[in-house]
């Protein structure tokens, strides 16, 4: 198991700088390997972020959404155009989850999503019995897939 105490001050400064620039935990893991030759597991990277009190920004997702909406003006007439469904990832996944986050559907209903260690998805709406529309589910799956690829999954 890797310990954050093994890092030099330069490496710690780089980690804080990269996180301030919007790097995800997976990005920090990759950059440590590329820049400093340190190969650590994703779980060790998560613990390192906690130990060093590094704040992971979730700005990258929000900045990408307006660009996606502008990039596809042909979708403007479709009721569920890009941006109607929004998702975010938790900096630290829920217990039992490999990755988790929140979703807001086009009608304003929200919920929590997660993917467990076996790759099984789960969606827990805030309103009991809520079922999103088929269009919202497709948009959610598209955005979730892009988010997971961005985070290195």
C-alpha cells in the first residue's frame, strides 16, 4: 500500500497544482506516473487525496455541458436536447460503489446513481417510485458513459 508520506514536497505541490487546474483523481494518478515515475492504484490515489487534503474540482463537467449544447444546434428542436439531463460524479464514491454521483432529469427530478464493483448500475431517485422518461434515460446513459471515460473507467 502506498503512503502519502513517501511523497516529496515537489510531488505534493504538483498534486495540489494539478487538482487546482481541474484534474480528477484518475488524472492525478496518471500524472504522477508520467511526471514522477510513481505508479499507484486508483484506491491509493483516492486515499492520497484524502491524506493530503486535496480538493478535487468538478468544474470540468459543468464547463463541458454548455459547449456540448452549443456544438449540436440541430438538437435544439428535440425536447430532450443536450443539457436537459445533467450528471455529476462524487469526489468520493458511496460505500459499496466503484463510482457514484448525482443526476437531475429534464423534469427537475433528481437522484443518486452508482456503479458497483461488478459494473452493475443503480439509480435511486429522490422521489420514491419516480421513473424517468425513455429520452432522459438515453441522455443519462450517454452522459454517464462520457463522464466515466473522462475519469479513466
